[in-house]
C-alpha cells in the first residue's frame, strides 16, 4: 500500500482511506468490524468518520458510526495502528447534535462539545485528523466548488474562521487533536484558513475532503493548485459518485439494497448529461477489460493532488473489488481517453 504524507507534517497515511458512513444504517456493527478488519489487513490504516454519521443523517442514528469504529478499536486493541479522522458539523439547521438543542455552528462552545463527544464515542483520547465537515459561512453550493455561481446569503452572525481555528488550536495544544483539516471547502476558504493559521501561529490545515470523481472534476479548477503549492492534499470522497459510476443505475435501474434505491439521495448524479457521461466511461472500462469501478477509482488515485481516495462499501464483495482497483494503472494513453470524455461532458455532476 502506497503511503502519502499529510500536509507538511511527519504523518503518513495509506493512499486509500476507508469511509464508514454506512456503519449503523446499512451496515451492522459486525459488518462494520469485518470491513475494518479487512481494510487493515490490506494495509489501509486511514479511517474516516464524522459526528454526522450514519448517513442519511437522523437523530436516531447520529454518532452510531463513531461508536462502531470505537468499539472495533477497543475490541482489537489497535488504536496505535490506526490513523483516525472524524469531523465536526458546519452551520446547519439540524438541532440534535448539541445538548441544548442549538442548531449547528462552528463556535468555540460547539466545537468543544463535538470534540469531547467524538472522543467518548470513539473510545480514544486523541483524534489524528479533525475536520470541519462543511463551512460555517453560507456558500454557493454544497461542496463549495460550483460550476454555476449563485449568490449565497451572508449571515450577520457568521462565526469567523479565526474563532473556529482558535478553538481547534486549543485542542491541538491539549493533545486531543493532532491535525486539522477541511471538507467541502473552496479555494478562497482554504486560503483563508491557511492565512489565519499563519497570522496566529496556529495549526495549519493539512487536508481538504471534497468530492472528486470522473463526473465531478471541479476540484481541478482552483483547488488542485492550492493542494500542490500549499501542501494541502485532497481526501477524495465519492470517487464512485455514490455508486453511479459503477453503471448500476444506468437506464433508471434501482438495484435492491442500493443507497439511491433506499434513500432517494442521488439527485447530484441525475443531472443533464451525467447518464451519457457515465455510459461513456463504462464503455471505456469495457474496452480496457476492467470494471467501471476499477477505472473510476484508479483515475482518482492517479492524480498528483490526491493524498487519499476514500472508499466505502455496504457488502464485502464491493470492498474487495474496490481494493483490487488500485492495482490498475492509468497510463497517459488512458488518461487522454478519459479527458476526451470529460471535454464532451464536463463536470456534469458537481
């Protein structure tokens, strides 16, 4: 398993990260433990979760994923073998995360509460990478890298990045957090966090976790340069486009047990030209003698600005296919064929 350095730190992580958001909803605790065992045996020591999970977010299952990851580490006694990442919610109308029923914000008080709750659920006294799940400020679109700009509402009570950073820094100083990262962030936001850290002498963000896949390459527009020049690597989520890039939803198909079938949350990948783009990538994969999933995952892993590709599965067979995909090499010739499809159907599902 290839390893990459996280930011400008001395911490290296496996180039593949196991995402866990299905644990506690689509996957039982036992199934989650089995996936974690398999990933670690394969050389994946980078595990990503969040206080938000399980997905879809519900009061009844909130925090359950962290609890499953925590019970696994406690049962195996392997905390020292895991690079553990979790996240704090950004601004949201969801009110079930905080004890006082407040809607989510990135204030000092809410960050403090979130950190201690995650530590308890994870059964650990430190978190390797603590990420802001999405910004406090209102943004043009979720993911913060739109293809069409819409003016966001600017809230007068917006928590300043400096305040959020100061709160996180206190946890770094106390040893509860080793490093901080961002998620669903823009180039402007990332540079503001970096500038705030420089001015305050505080912890520098080491990563950004954004969506990146064959039908959403918006990260390349501005964020890729930030990643490379500022050493803030991409932790690429949705490399399979919520499963759409496997081709299983083509033609309106809805396989039993699939996420879109169960929860109807795939609208991001049901936009104009996306079906045509996915069909073209599936055809290319067939020409190359690999599965569509293999092509999609190998493409993401081949990018110079990607620090880790986050994979997720609900069945062990899916996980095994994902793990095997990273042995496939995207040659310059294959990259040209991928780019040709991208130019025909650019960023259809941002």
